[in-house]
C-alpha cells in the first residue's frame, strides 16, 4: 500500500483528536502532520475557572506536542492559503503537500466588527481576557454587569448563562452579591435555542433563581464605551458598569480565498462524513456549517452548535473516514449528531444536557439534575484532556469510561 500524507490544519480540540486517532489507526508508514500557529494549547472550557479564580493560566495550558501521540509531526506556523487544485497548503515559511487534508482551524474572534466593543468590553472567551476579567471582578465596586452576545453564531451556546452563574457565585462567595446586578443580553429568543424550548426554560429558571436577568432579542449595534451604554438595533439603549462580551466569530479569512466557504463564511460539510466539496478535504469543529432539523425561532436557522464536544467527535469521524478511504472501506463511522455539555451553575455544581441534534423533526435534548457529580465530571474531563499520553491519561480515561457507564452518558461520548 502506498504511504499517504495526511495534513491537519489547526492543533485545537478537533485537530488534536483527529491526529491522535489517525496515528492510533494507521501504520507508521503514513505521515501525519499537524500545522498549528501556537506552541501551547489552552483548554477553553476551563477559561471560566480562570475568570472566577479557580485556575491559573499555567493549569489550563499545555504544549501542543505533549497532547499528541508519538509519530505525529508538528509544524509550528501560520497557514496562509489552501490550494485544493494542487493539493497544497502554504504557510508563512513552508509549502506542504497532502493526500488528505483536515481543516480544524476553529473560529476567529473579531471584536472590531462592532464599534466600541474592543474598547469597552471584557471577555472570558480568551485566556488572557479571562485572567484580566478575574482582576476586574475582584476590583469591582458594584453596579450592573452586562453579559452581551454580540452576534451569532458563537461557540459554546451554554457559555453565557454558565459565565453569568459563575460570576453570581463569585460575588456570593465574597458576600457582595447585593452590590451587583447581572444581566444577559442576546439576539437569541431563549438560552441555547438549538436545544429547544424545554431546555431553554430550565436554564431561564436557573438564571432567575440566581437573580440574573435574561433579555432576549437584543441585537447589539455598537457600544458607547465613554458613557457605558449598549446601543441595540431595535431596543432601547442599556447602561452598564461592567461589560462582558461574547465577541463576533468568523472562520479564518484564508478559507474564503480557497473556495471552501458558503455565503456566511463557514465551511459546509456533509453532516455524516464531514467531507467538504473536495473529495479528499474534510473540515471539523467550529469552522464548519452544518444545518440540523427543526426551527424554534423563525428568524434563526438551526445549525449544529460550535462546541468542543462536536470538534472532538468530528475529529474521530474524519480520522475514520480517511482510514476507510486508505483501506478501501466505506461504511463505518459517520457522525450521528449526538452531543452533550456540562453547564456549571456555581457552588461546585453543574447540570448535564445531552441528546441527539440530528433527531427529526427537531433536536431532542434534556437537562438532567444539577449536581456535584457533573461538576466533578467536568474537572475529570479537564484533567484527562490536559494530561500527556501515558499512564495518567489512561487512568483518567478509565475513570471517565466507568463513570460514563454508571451515569449512562449517551453513546459516542
Ligand atoms: C469560554 C469557553 C468555554 C467553552 N466551554 C465549552 C464546553 O464546556 N464544552 C464544549 O463542548 N465546548 C466548549 N467551548 C467551545 C470549544 O472550546 C470549541 O468549540 C472548540 O475548541 C472547537 O474546536 P476546534 O478544533 O474546531 O477549534 P479550536 O480548538 O479553536 O482550534 C483551532 C486551532 O487552530 C489554530 N489556528 C487558527 N488559525 C490558524 C492558522 N492560520 N494557522 C495555524 N493554526 C491556526 C488555533 O491556534 C487553534 O489552536 C468553550 C469555548 C469557550 C470560548
């Protein structure tokens, strides 16, 4: 069998899983290379623990190389262009060829798209932002904290309510909760709209119990940071004392040039195989655009959320698809639409939402009890993800597997 050259662009969640799966499945004669611009990987699901002071930056960051199996080449560089016709990728310093390509470049955050946002807002969507926000929360003397979803789509739809509940918990810990008034403002019609009205109502209730106001259908136009005011397209302006933004997201601009994107700028893929319109190019994770059945909100088409859990499963599927192609197999290992998330609610507790996002006529999800178990489940997953290959990683994997079986975590997770 002729050896193949497999190139993975992006060493985040999807890229790391895809590379490790491919290395596990394929003989060493096949070359696997990952191109990543950063030396270190930071685990985004832990950023909110950096924000509330439970983690320092070094606790949630690891060298990319340490998270990969042996036998995977890492090129540290910035991808500038993909040339599908020539099966080539151009980086700042190299030209790399491939037989199979996996695009796992994630989503970029573009504060500049909304006037005044960069100047006026904190964020927990970046590691440095989460650390800065921790200092700002400590220094906060009281007033209105507005958490604003600045545009759609954005990664991790559970993050705004989760962030709000952890901030409420932060002030409760210091017994200053009476000094803050926390609100979420979003263009969506309910929390996690993709998960349907039932789950949305459960999250609204959780917010209400913690005194957090939820303002749906607020589409941000600009931020007048000099007078601390949010300006919306159709609603009255809203004053704030501290602004925390979920910034606008976009796929890397280089993907537009390569002819891989749709009008919205994301990469459409086959929802089962994750193939792009090019036979030997796959796209996984946040960079993709996958429509799903159902429509709760007539103004917002239903898309598979951008989340680590999907980037992870996509990585496994793309690896299986490439393995199939190399070995002349076809049937195994499509993406089924199953997903889950653990939402921290403060006080060392979390809820677990799971279900089938491809279910007809619309996604079927449910939120289980809020308990300490899911909080510890999230911590365990973090420890597993950030540990390097070896005994420790296998130990955490075993505990997660046993725990998953006892708690009946849905298939595929
Ligand atoms: C605060 C927060 C909390 C979250 N919590 C959860 C959660 O609890 N559960 C969950 O499922 N998801 C969560 N997510 C979402 C999750 O982190 C993302 O959906 C996931 O990381 C997407 O994986 P990916 O591989 O598609 O992209 P990423 O993990 O973002 O990886 C993309 C990689 O590509 C690299 N890259 C980009 N451009 C270039 C280039 N031109 N050249 C070279 N390299 C490049 C980047 O450096 C990065 O390493 C959270 C996100 C945030 C921000």
